[in-house]
C-alpha cells in the first residue's frame, strides 16, 4: 500500500526534475539531451559566471509584458491599468554556499561538489530551402548534452583576515571560497570558529556560448569528522514576547547546524555503531 509520505516524495522528485534537473544519484537522466538551452529549460539551481555582463546573467524573456485586458464596463479608478514598474532584470546567482560553526580541533573539511555541464550539439544535417532562385540554410533545433561532474577536495580550516579561494579540479573555473573567523561568544566553547564555504562560478564567457559556462544542478556537501557545533536560536533569550518564549521552551533541545546562502541547508546525522 502506498503511503501519503511516499506520494509526497514522488511529487517532490517530480518537481525537482522539472524545475532543477537531475540529482547526483539520478542515473536515468545523468546524460540527458535537451531540446533547448538549459537556462530556458530549467528555472533554478544553476550558477552564472561571476562578473559577466548583465545581459548574459539574466533571462532574455524577463521583460516580456503580460497582455493587458481592455474592459469598458467599469470606469472607476480601480479599473484603470496600473503604472508599469521600472524595468529591472533579475540576475542569475553566481554563488551558493553555507555557514557553520566548527570546534577548535577541526583543521580540515571534506567538500564534495557535484554539478552538470551542458554542451551544445552540432546539428546532424542542414536543410536546404529554396526561395526565389536562392538557397538558404535552415538550422534544426539546437540540442544540449548534459555532462555529469563531481569533485572531492580537502578544505583547510585556518583563521585568515581575508577569504581564500580553492580551485576545483576539473571545474574549469569553479572555485570554493572559504572564510574562517573566531567566535567571541560565551555561549560556545573556546576556540569555536565560524566558517563559510561558497561555490563560485569564475568561468569566462565566450561569445555565443553563454549556457556552456553555466554550472547546473549544483550541490555542495560538507563533511566534518569532529562534527559541527550546534547553534541555538537566540530569539528566545531575554525576550518579552510570550510566543517567542514559549517557542524557545518547546524547542530548547533543537539546534541549527548550518545556514544556506542562495540555497537551503540540510543537516544529516550519521550513527556510528561499534561492535564489541
């Protein structure tokens, strides 16, 4: 019998494959071929090159206006068409990452990065179309082939005044940018460090090959052998709000282990069972 949880999981997977694309464990679509540019096929989950011109980091159709409905039955002010907002394209993100707290004993992290690159496929043949004594070439629809990518690297954890970048092997311009600062708060053990790890797309954009430099379906997994330092919710400390105080009491044993930037962060627990 199919449970409601299984149905919800199926719906989530369907939305993910439709809006973002293949996951790292999706072998059926790992090398898919799309019938149009992937930035038009998928709505989110990809990183555009940092520093690229705005017209290359935005959706070409973002400024398309919706058709206006003309009505003559109502002449009140509420029926008038509102003024158009100022045209401003939303730029695609160039980075994603997470922030966490680490103990003073932690010196390295293991970072696993997975993503998909899409390369344009040349048309198999050109159709010749005759017209008025002249021949002109008519290209077939463009297709894009997905290439699954993965890299695992060690990230040194040391306090530095400025962020430092680590080149991702095989990333062709993808970097991990790391910041590490001491935590000066009595609520945490001495030596606790605040660490942020970002996946940044520093690829160069050649003319006419915009989507080939995008990184799609980006995932960033961080592993720490010593574990992460839990962070309690500070909103319930010294508050006069009754709802906040009740929530702080009810969830006093729940902690936050990571905060996502441009993405959501999920903490996974691993149980180690020792056989004696």
